[in-house]
């Protein structure tokens, strides 16, 4: 039998219990007699099993750390590779990752699920922020039993199926020997306790559905589809467990004038041909109120006027986006005789009675149309 138990498993003296268990599993997979029939491997397998038996026991490991040998002179029957195992349970634990390990009863209280609610806002509200009162319906703590799930004056009782362990086990025989498997107790769901008299208000769940008012502060600059997380405002968990989170998903309504691209806004204004040619001043309603816009003489259709810092405040940053005003020049379609005569005189004065010929790179009619579409 080995005296260097740490060396037999190939771990350091300060190895954690999990590291020791991992090393043991790996060696068992390689050295088990059913896998490796080599006599030397079988002898090493016995040493590994003995070392694991010693180091998994806190008292025996302490003796080793103090320089002693918990198995004495050879340890007699303690050297068997199956010493300390429930049949073949620990061997199966090594092969199948915990089938024979006891988990113990779990808590009845569990964390609740997250909740999601939709909030529709106008452009002004997403731009500058707002505080909204919402009505939400979620699971809340049962006030009658405060999450215990029991009727007043009663208490949970130990499950008679698993005796409070929370698990039941079954034993099957295989070519390896006895295989012990454990699963959650079907009677108590792995809790180890049952509720003989459930709370009449929540039916033993520890929570009930309820509507409540909630105040949500929307920061300036949020965009459509973003979510605001309200920690601990979601569903209370079963058994009165901690609540999940509530996510408020922002949906921005379409605006009559502006379209949005991130922090920038876009709008379109239409000008008569004469106003575009002579220049004018427009009054535009922006997010900050009325603002005068100068239209320079000769403004072409497709021109863009930029109003800096007139867009949306930037989320989690300083400054604002811009407002882009797209100009569309309207050509008249119906002229009375007097208007037609005036335009003909203007065309004669400007020598524009004939179609403008196209010139390579010269800015003729078609090139101007092309440039307008290309934003030049």
C-alpha cells in the first residue's frame, strides 16, 4: 500500500477535495481491471483506490498531513479498493460523474422568473426621458403564509418516502457489480418535506398573482427595442424565493414629422420653385420649439440643411445628435395663362427655351438629377 497518498493520485498536498476527486476519476477510468487487464495496472488501481479512500476522509487526511499513516502497517482489509464504498457506488461515481453521490434535500424556496412588459413612448419622451407609472401583474409573496406554503398553525413534515433526504435510490446488478443510482424523491420533489395542509390562499406555492403599480424612470436617449432592467421586481420564486428581474421594453411610436436614426433626426420640407430660387425663411417645429431656417437663393431639390445639436440626447454620453432637413423643390403642374407667359419670358431671359444638353461632368439636366439623388 502507498505511503505517499498524494503522490499515488498525482496531486499536491494543498489540493482541494474537488481536485482530488477529479484525479481519482481520471485514474480509475484508465486503470480499472475491466478496462486495463495488465497486472501492474491492477496493482496501481488498488493503490489509487486506497489513496482516495484516505484523502477523501478529513480525519484520515489530517493524519497524513501530520506525517502519520491512518491505515497503520498495511491496514489489513482497509487496503481493498472497495473499502468505504457503497457497493460499487463510488466506482460508478468516478465513471458517470456523480451517480452515486448524495446531493441531499434542496430548498423549497427558489429564485423566481424574470418578467417582461412593453412600454410605448412618444419621441419626445424617449428623447428627454420620462417617469411612467405601470400596472404589472406578477407573482408576489403570499401574505397569509409568508412563503411557507402551510396553512396557519401547521408546519411541514418530514417526507416518509425519502425520510427527509430528498432522494431515493435504486440498485441494479450489472457485469461491474451493483450499480446504485439516486434521483429526486417523487413524493416531495427533492425537498425532504411535505406540506400536509397547504395554505388556502396560495395552495402551498408560497406566492400568489397580484396587480401592482410600479414607477419606471426612462432615461433620456433610449431607443426603440431597448430594455430597462428593474432588479428584483419580477416574479417571486416558489416557496417565497427571491424575485427575478422585470424588464421594461421600450417601443417608440412613429412621429408625424421626424424619423429617427440613433441620435439623429430627419425631416422633409417642400418648397415652391420660386421660393427655392429666390430664397426664403421657414419656421420649423423642432423638439426644442419653433426655429427659423434660412433657405438660400438657388437651393436645389435634394439639398440637406443640418441643424446641429437639435436631435436626440445621446444615451450614456454627452451631447446631442443633429437634425437633418431634406429640401424638396415643387415644380408647378398647372399654370394660368399669365403665369405661363411670365415663365416663358423668364426662360427667354435666361436662354432656357431649349432643353439643356448633357455634357461630360458639366452639370447638365441629367447630371443635376443624378447629383440630387446621390446627395451632392
